[in-house]
């Protein structure tokens, strides 16, 4: 856009990254360590794929979803996912980080069952100790 004469600014806080291995790795935003170094007091939510019916049915139970949120505001600062479709699943967190959505708000969004995306939902619930399907 800039090279074509339209002034545009890039928001680098929510650029997704992926590693296309088996299992895949997807991440966006800050790591837990980066958030702590930046002065945030963080809350972590984590959910393991082995607790998902979809993962059990597919025989792909290795991996987890991890959410990094600011304790004071509950805004999502970052996320890391390792497991099936992680490079696709991480995109659920990109607009959340860009728009300042909280872990509680995003956790209320209905996720189809059984899907791999439920790992993200459960990790969001775990930020508040509310994940009921932890394995």
C-alpha cells in the first residue's frame, strides 16, 4: 500500500507465525516471557489436545493451546498452539489481540463440537480456572 501511494501502518503486535511440522506450531502476539519483561502481570490458560473428542477420534492427541492474558485487563496478549491445525487455529486469536478482546469475551464465543478449535476455547476458560474438560 505504501509503495502505491496509500499511507498505511502495520500493527506488528498481532502477526501470526507458523511452523509447518507435525505437530504444527502456531503463535501470535507476545510470549509469556516477553509479556513479563514488558511489565505485564500475566494469567495463563492452557488446554491439552488429548482432552478433545475430535483429537481422540483423529488419533492426534499431542499438543496444547496456551493463552497469555494481562491480569489487570484480561486482554489477550499472546497465544501459542502446538498440535493438529495449529497454524490455522492461531488465527482465532489474531483479531482478539488486534482489537483488545478479553479472554472472557472470546471464551464465551460458541465453538462447534467436536472440533480442534475447542482447545482454544478451553484454554481461554482456563485463564480463569473454568475449563471443565481438562484431561
